[in-house]
C-alpha cells in the first residue's frame, strides 16, 4: 500500500471520528469502561494465581512426635524423616515453642497451659524440595515409629486452588461478555458512519474501488476508537494498582506472600489492554462494513 493511500485512509478516519463526535465519545467510553473492568479482573486473577503458588511453595509437613518418645527415639525419628526421598530440611519445634505461637495467634488465655499442663506436641517441621512431593512425604512420615499424627496444608491449598479455578472461570465469562459488549457498541458506531456515507461507498464500488480500499478507513477508525479507549483505563489501572500494591505490601510484610511487582506487570497488562482495545475496535468495524460492501 502506497504512503499516499495510507495518509488518505488516516485522514478519512480522523474526519469520521470528528463528524460523529458524540457517537465516537460513546464508543470510546464504552471501550474504556470495558477495558478497565477487564484489566481489573486480569490483575486480580494473576495475583490470586501468584498467591496460590506462594501458598503451595510454603506448604510444609508437620510431624507430631508421640508424647511417650524419649530423646533417643526423637533423634531416630529425625534421621528417618531426613532419609525420606525429596525431603529438603527437618526442623524441630518444641511444645513450648508451639504454645508461644498459639498464644501469639489466639491470646494470653492460653498462657494457662504452661509446663506439665501444656497439651501440645513436640513437632518436626519437614520441608520438601518441591511442593508436588509434599503429600507423598506426609504419607511416608505417617508410617514411621514414634509419630502421633501428621498434618500439612494440602487441604488449605486444594481449597484455594478450587476457589481460584472458580474465580478464573467466572472472570473469564465476565471478560468475554464485556469484550462482546464493546464490539457491539463499536460496530454500531461504525455502522452509523457507514450509513451516512452509503451513497459514496456505492459509487466507489461502481467505479471499481476494491473492498479493501473502502474498508481500510473504517478499520482504522475502529482501531483508533479502541486505542484511545484503552489508553484511559491503562493509566487509571496503573495508578490504582500502584496504590493497592503499596497498601498490600504493608500488610504482607513478614509473610511469604507478595503481590506482583508493578514493573514489569503493569507494562505487560497495559500492552495487553491496548492490544485488546485495537483488536475489538477493528473487529467491530469489520462486522459493520461487511454487509454494506455487497452492492
């Protein structure tokens, strides 16, 4: 395509945007609102996915030592645990340490259970080399001597993954619905533009203009609507996410969990939103002009 032709198509697209000002503003607003919601859902889903991964990586096996086990038997149990395949580290936590954690989490009323009144167990905390082996190590640990019971966060992780899957599926449906709504609004805007120039299009067809020569200005117009409509929510989402990240970091400090860092995450999601905006604008235009090219 010649530069002169490209220039003509761009000028025609800009004139059409200006000529149909209110409809163009309505379409741009629809794209902006849609993409803000789409971007918000994507940001939420990606952070939920990271949170689930962090929890999975933080899952450890807690092996509660039989109260009747003496010091030598505890040491033997530690060796047996360390000998299990895929075990990375084995750490000891005494009954007193366990009680301190309970008091820190639930309040000073548990201070009553001191000394011989402490109902808690000594615990070996077993970490695996990869999260996938946690359940296998837990089952093997349960079969060892001097083990009262074994517990690990698998159920919590599984429940989180199920919740995340539901959120992801619902979010995907909402995103698709929002994108289709934006395509519909853009196609209606372009259709009004085409109807006002219907006679001109028919004359161009009769004198031999190709479908693509007629189609390009409308495709560019739709892409411009999508582009402008995507820049606004991209900037707004960036501002909101940085504020949410700063706030979330304050609450998550000291834990194993963290939100996705703004850079490069915002560049990635911003590029995706702009691409979606241009794409749905072009698709909306293509849908509208198709029927008018059949003279």
